[in-house]
């Protein structure tokens, strides 16, 4: 009976995926569009008002058709963004177009947002931020200011405190525009998950604005309305004896909000934001506080974005047994380093180079090996999920002890591979190193929700899982065996595969992005040499910050005809040393932007014809198969004279080329990393020498003088703005002019800095909020909530209702508009019900800036949405609990206004514990590491 139904379902699915169904859908959309263009114009009898008339008495009972339509359109747009069906910029402008088509607002009103001074300020600030980035010196300054935190939690604390302080005295939107490129660069350099930082960044900009009346334009709207309605004797709301709201008037209520907001971010981000490590963060922190932590914990470094955590078993007979990590050559693995060792069930984290290995140790390595031959030579075997059957012939007494003839146990060793005769035989590690393959689990795969063991992974795919990466971060599995880990769609798996893997029919149906582990990365890996200058001479490798460069690995050090391959973090640098780093093209930017390091190619690059520093950038060029360059060295072809470009490094099919670029013999397929001018890509796009040319953004050489000019210009503009001497828009425009005239950035870079998707999103949101406001929908929502507060008992309940109403309105209309709409309502309540107008004003300020669960409620949220690749669902998931937490804090602070010192005391103690804990862990690690080094130095 089931077969016909299954057949009909299958035929229906097949038809829905057919070209015929697609064509019908396209024609239906076309028809709907034609109807929208014609029917509303013919059938709608009303006209959009030329001048906005706001009726504060509007309720849902007398809400107009336009009001209901505006609420319907906004709700539909919100759903489209929550489910990521259409981009936020397109959704905003589609909703805006509907409000015009259905005559809710006029075209003139709809387009007002596109010429808003606030939006133009954002556009100009994009160019200001680009000017800082283009100078190349900001990377080093960022590291000095914010440090190189070992974990995401500490990074969040530092970033949030700095941002909130800055935003207390400067408008939150400019602060976000300046901080955005800084945080992006800092996250890359410190190897932090960017999605753990951008939503907290926009939230802290909003929170900081709550601490003073100049922190955000919304507060200025409220203070302006207060002066106009409460202090003016001609106003019907005039209150004798009232005085203006002071600069720090809102601080007793805003500062607790700020600190509780940061507390929430620190505690909730590991669970609710993409890239969080969940409870593992707190378990590692707990271990760090234990007395034995000196031997077991290195901080929270495992959160950082390495590629994978790979487990390797040290079998009996391995050459590394009885040898230290350094003597075994495990400090000189390309692309990997030992993070911890499991011995006799105990996990040991702080393993130094003198740690002696024993049989049956399990080594945990971070990263993907560029090749597995080195591991095979050492006799190390991937410790995977593979299982094997053991029968009574191998374990005498098995039947008597357990009543079974065979038992399944975890298998430590490589997968069985076919020998020449076609039979299965265990591959000898030295003769047949494991073949590592990286795959991603497809969405909808039946593996999702199952453990590796219960999914019979090895039998189905002829492969064993040796490492997992989730949400872009390595997964250090919770149990003693990786086979017990539950898989999820989107997980990246590192597999040890047998030859049958490539012919298994289930592989392509279950996985996507199938690549050879390590090989793809190594193909594009460069070896770049840099000379140590006076600035770094006398510092250790660690103190110089050369161990924290993203996607870069210090391979070797050349000194006075001597080469040091395993460079210790405590190696003291000398002037003239040549450091050899291996890394991808993106990492070269961070390497050469380090003060005190000069690329070996700089002498050639400085001689480029008519190419000032501002025009220089990195370009990747792939040598064509029939290129005249093939078979000749860079020096022989006089590359700089011929192409006006200097070769910085060469990548060749996984081979690391450690040589002076001029001595490299070019081969077809080589990828040349060039330091050249802006015109190179255009001039040589059809060249017979190169098959593909790719320009890398923001790779200008560092110019520290220009960095100082850029920072000084920005600081001057912000100080003048804070002192109300100069508005931020003309100030930012002058800063851009200074940057262009002094060479901080080029006109081309300034034009390319503008994010037009963000511009469209913000401009559209202004028009949509105006439609909801003019149609009466916003007033209906506000009056409903205030009415509920009055019925609950008035007084404090009314203050809470005003806060809630303002908060809710700020999620769907511009928060300035929400504040402007709510203040007359609050003034009426104060006059009629004798409720403190100051507390009502502060409730509006706090509520208008609490835009956390809506991605389109505030412009900085929209910018974070675009920059971090977030979805509206991320804001809803992370921001809704935060909205509730801060609602409780705000309302309690306002109700206990006479005892605000008590609120501050509780807030201070909680902040000290939560925000201080990550720094204490960092300090403990530093102190224990120093104690260990001093202990080793003693005879």
C-alpha cells in the first residue's frame, strides 16, 4: 500500500524541481508584479498625505487601513530577513516600495532617508575608516591597545569596555564605523572568531550611548523635547521649577545598563553566537584556577581559530618513545604544533619541548599537516573513530568471561588498505602514510544528530574521523574518544581514508567541499623572508609578537651562516637575522606590517618606477603554462625592469621555497606574490606570461607617519564634535580631505570603501519607519502598552510601560522617531498622573537605545549584519534574552532611583567577578609560564 504513495510523492518532488515548475513560478511572479503596478493605483481611493500629521491618540480600534497595511508589510519583511530568504538591503527597499504603491507615504517622504545627514555621515566615515587601514600601521597599534588575548571572552571584555567608553562621549554610529575595521583586523591577527565580536560591538556602541546625554542622537532628541515642552512657559506641558537634563543625568541608570549588558555578552556569547565554545569555556576556566593548573592548562587558547585538533597515537616501537618533543622533531612540524598529551586517561596541557613521550601517549596537534610522511616516519598513527573486531583467538577466555565470541573495541591505527594482491592488510605507517581528506557534512544528511560510532562511519565511507571543526573552530571533543562525538550538518571533518573512499556512492551524497587535507592550503602557501631591524633586536620571538600572526608559521631563522629550524618562543632576535615565515597571501599583510621587519624584496620594491607607497599593493600572478618566464630565474628575466613589480615570494604546488626571490627558477603553474602598483592587474590581464592575476585588498606597505596623521586627524574631529564646536559630518569630510591630500589613502581606495548595501539598508529603513509613524501604527502600539501600564496600577508600572513601549517601537522604526513619538505621551502622563518627568525621560532614553533583537532597528546593527555575514535570526536569538535582561535592569534602576548607589554596588561586584575572571586566567597563565621558565633555568 505504501509504494504508490511514495511514488506519487517522488513524482511531485521531481516535478517541483523541474524546469516546467520553475517557468510557472517565474510567470506567476511576473504576473504578481504587474498587478502590484496597476491595481493599487486604480482601486485605492485615498492619497498619501503630503505633510505628515501625527495623531498621538491613535489606538488599534481606530487604526486606518494604511496603518494595518504598514504593520503587515513590516511583519512580512521581518520574516524574509529572519529566514534569510532575501538580502536585508533588498527587503527594506521592497517594503518601502510597497508603502509607496499602496499610498501610505509619498515618494518624497520615502526618499528622505537617502539624503539624511546621518546616513551621509556614515558614508563619509566609511572612507575615514579606510584611511586608517590603508596606512598599514593600524595593525600594530591595535595590538598594543587591545593586546593579543588568548581567548574570545577576554577579547570581548576588552573590546566592549573600550567601545562603551568611547561611545559615551561620541555618537555611537561614528564609533562603530571607526571600530569596525579595527576589530576585523584585530580578530584576524589574534585568530578570534569574528562572529563572536561584531554583534557585541554594535551592542556596546548602543550601551555606551546611554551613559551621557551626548552619547547618542536619541538622547539629544529627548533633551531637546524636554527643553521645548517642559521648560518653555508657553508649552501646555510646562512644569515650574524644572531644570534642564544634565550631561550625566542619565548616568545613574545608563551605567548599570552598560555593565550588565557586557556581563550578558560575556556569559551568553559562547552559547548563542556562532563560533562559541559553550560550556568548554567555563570548564577550561575552572581548571585554570586549580592549583594543578600549572601542569594542566594553558588558558583558553583552544578557542582560537586553528584548523583542526588532530589526535596521534604513539604506538610501541615508535622512534619517539623515550624522547622529548624537541628531540623527536615535533617542534618542527610544518603547519602543526603539539597542544596537549593524554596519558593514562589524564590530559596534560602544558607540554614543553623537554616533555618526554611514552608508548600509548595520545598527542593532540593543532592544524593540518602539509603532508603525512613526517608523521609516518615518526611512527605516529591517527587516533580515530575506527573500530575493530577482536575474537577469541586474539583474546583467550573471551567467551568464558563475556559469553561472546567476539567484541568490538576502538582501533588505534591506520585504516586497512588493499595490498597488491587485493586483500586487506594493515598499512605499515612508514611505507604507507595515512591519506588525509577534508570534507563538510551536507545540510540534511542523516549523519546529523548521530555519533560517529552509531552512524557506522567507517563501514559506510571507508574512512575514519580523526578531527572535527565546527563553526570555523576546532572541536576538542568532550569524551575520551572521538567516536562518541555527535555530528552536525556543516561540520568539517578531517578523515583518514582508504582507497575505497573515492569510489563509495555515499560520499558525494553525504559530503561537500571534498579536498585533500593540507594539500590545498599548502598549494597557496608562501615562504617569505624578512630582515630583523633595530626595533625588534634584543626581544624574544614571543615578546615581539611573532607567535600570534594569523595563518603564519615561523619556519626558520638564518643568522651568521647558521640556520635555526625549530625556533623557540624564547629565542632572542638579533639585528640582521632573517626570519622565514610560511603562510598564505592574506597573512603576508600582517607579517610585513610588523614594525622592525623588512621583507627581503623591499630593496627591489622601493625601486619601482612611478609607484609611490600609497599605490603599492600585493598581487598574485599565476605563471602560464607556455610563459616565456618558465625555466629562468627571477633575476635572469630582470623581472622588476620588465613588469615594474618585485617578487615577494613564490608558491609551488605544496613546496616551500625558501630562497631569495631573485634566485628562484620559475616554473609553469607557480604563483608569484608581487609587490607592485595599481595598474599591474589591468596592464597584464591578457599577458602571455600570466594566466590569472588577483589583486589583494588593503595590502599597502606600512607607513607609520601617515598612521599618526590619520589618527591625529580623527581625534581632533571627534574632540571638536564632543565639545560641540564642529558637527561630525563636516569634521569627517575634512578628515577625508586631509587623508587624500597627505597620501594616507588614494581616491580609488576612498571610493571603494563605501558599502552601498549598507547605504541602501539604512536609507530604506528610514522610509519604512516613517510609513509606520505617519500611518498611526507606531502610536497605536505605544498607546496600547501605556494603557496596560496604567491599568496595572500606574506610577512605577507606567514608567515600566513607557520603557517597554519605547523599546518595542525602536525595534521597528528609527529610534529617534520612537523617542520623538513617546515624549509627548510621557509628558501627558506626567501632567495628568503626576509621574516624575525626569524618570519618564530617562525611560525613553534607555528604551530607545535598547535595540538588540532587531537587525534593522538601528543602523549599526545593519552594518554588523553585513560585515559579519550574520542573519536577522542571529540578532533575534542573541538579542532577545539581552533585551529582557536589560529591561529588568533598567526598570529596577528607575524604580530604585533614590537608592541608585545600591544598584551600582551590585553591578560593580557582578562586573568584577564576570569581567575580571578572564583577565585573572590570563594573568595566572602568564605567571605560571614564567615560573616554569625560571625553574628550568635554575641548575
